[in-house]
């Protein structure tokens, strides 16, 4: 999978004097059926997360509060994204290595995923990842 297929998705933002509301609705805003939500919080500025690829799972990552950086790697090219808006999601297709880092204090990062948690879908070793993607 090429990093070129990763993209920022603009989510609706409904705003008035009472504040703002954003949403993800089935079949409208993300290119897969959402089967799991999880969220990261309390991440120290010095920590990085991810450091794996998924064989099949797709996901959208949203900084609901704060901000973070994400680097995506397809084995030959890399792209870095900065997320800091609750009305923007990063679509991450399968078969990309990802690392999430530079979490600002108070960051809450929501991930909407196409699959339930299944360890067999993970590639957690970078050398194994490059072997799998170059063999495909
Ligand atoms: P890990 O994959 O290390 O998180 P990250 O990708 O953010 O670096 O997951 C941390 C722990 O949580 C690990 O023991 C696996 C477990 N986990 C679940 O049980 N279910 C889930 O949906 C997720 C995302 C992780």
C-alpha cells in the first residue's frame, strides 16, 4: 500500500455561539465500516506509540484535543502528518508502518478502526514489515 493513499478527511463542523460539534456517520465520512473505537490519552511528550503495521485493518485517527504527529511509511516512502483539529481525521490504509509521537499535554486521540482487536493482524517488527510489503 502506498503512503500516497493516506489522506486527511474533513469532518463536518457545526458551530454556533454554544460551541462546535463534529461527527462521523456510518457510510458517510470514513471509507470503511467502523467496528472499534479506542482512544489514547495521558501520553507523555517523550513517548511514541504505534510502531507497527496492520495487514488488513484501516483506521481514521483524530486529535479530539491537543495534537500529535504521525509518520506513515510504506517501506519505500514516508509522510508525516500533524493532527491538531477535532474536525480533521487522518485516514490510514492497511499495510503502512505508523508511529505516533510528539503528543502535546492533554491530547486525546481517537481511533476509529475497521476491525476488532486481533493481534494476528499486527506486524510489530519493522524488518518483517519491509519483507512482507516488498514480497507482495
Ligand atoms: P499497543 O498496540 O501497544 O498500542 P499503540 O498502538 O497505541 O502503541 O496496545 C497497548 C496494549 O493494549 C496492548 O497490550 C494491546 C492492547 N490493546 C487491546 O487489547 N485492544 C485494543 O483495541 C488495542 C488498540 C490495544
